[in-house]
């Protein structure tokens, strides 16, 4: 697996991201609904961002607890401001890198939505998730998968090879971990997980108008934007939006649509009894 870069290299504008992440929130709600929480679980949310999804989960766990982590100090600060402990006593936010999880058998569920594609090497991430789960615990994860936002990626590939932008992108390599199930399955197995579900799921992201589309570019395509000097970034964003809309105009309702591919998995850390049985079977 490739190992870098990841989100640690970028400075997030947490408030701007919060304004342009409604689709990610909707996908997170769908993902967590499938978990069928009982209300007493301990849950870890990796890549909690501004905390709105994590706080929603905490409301469902009145007899449990939730920890949200993110490696962005801006995101964690905003999350703590918006969802303080006095109002959410079962919710805690911690700045932590997903590749360096420090938990040991603390959680019934590890949840992550729209986060792990920011990391290229998933070996340390999966090992950390495995350690963080109690035996029998579940990892419930969705991220960008193979072919995610391919139309935007193709537009970017064109633009960064042209003047006046190509000078900013010398030695630039694709920065996202968009993987397919056939790649990811062996990594999960190698980390010790029993896989219940592993699929590539086509979705559509719909932006209300041009400004919303540009806001999404501005807040989620940071590996490209941070190569361009700050004075030129708005012009760079406008170039991306203009070319995309020329090729893929808004629909009849004026919405700008971007086809997405989401890699989704549910994986279980086997209980101690199952691990012993598996080991015994391996010796035969």
C-alpha cells in the first residue's frame, strides 16, 4: 500500500466545510441506520469533522458513549464548541490521526464516513481499528472508492497539465486512496477481520447551484488547491467549475450532479473463541 500524503498536510477551514458537507451527512445517516444501535454501545467515530454526525450518534446512545476523532485541530475545536460536554455528557472529541489510534479494546463499534480515502496506506489504520474494537466488535466504514468523482478527477487531470497551472503541479501524484473491493478485502483479512459486507456503491452528489459546487471543490479538493498560491486559488476553482459545467451542464432543476463511488464495508473483530477455533483449524 502507498503511505502518503494524508490530511495532516492540509489546513482545513472547518466552518466552510460544515456549510458544504450536507451530502456526506446524509450518507452517514444511512450508514449508521444500518448498524441498528441498541443504545448502550461504545462507539468511535473516525474523521468526525465538525462533529454534527458524531453528535447525532450520541443522541441515539443515551446509555452508551461516543468518541469522535479527527487530525484537524480546527475541526476538533469547532466540534467541541458546537457540541459541548455540558449538553452531550456521553460525547468526547479528541484530536488524533487515524493511522495512530491509541485505543485498546474500548469500542463495540468503530464508525467512519467519508474520511479514510484521505489516507493512502490503510495497514496502520486497519490495525488500529482492530485494536480499538472489543472482541466481537464491528467496523462500519464508508469512503471514496475506485472511480469516485471520476468526472472531476478527469477535469483536474486536464487543467493541471495546462497553463497557467502546470507549474504548480510538478511531481504531483494522485493523492486519494480510492480502492476497489478486490484490493481492500485482503487488507481486511490481513488485519484479522471477518468481513460481513464489502461493496462498491454508486451514488450521486447533487449540488444546488454553481456556488454550492464551487464550495464543495473549495472544501474537499485540498490536495490540488494547496498546490496553487493563495491569491490564485479562487481562479483555479472557477476554472474547474467552468470546465465541468461546460462538459456536464446542470439538470432540468438546475442541480449540478457528480457521480460518486463509495467503498463500504462492515467487518468484525472475531471473539476470542472464534480466534482460537480458527487457529486450531489452521494447524490441521
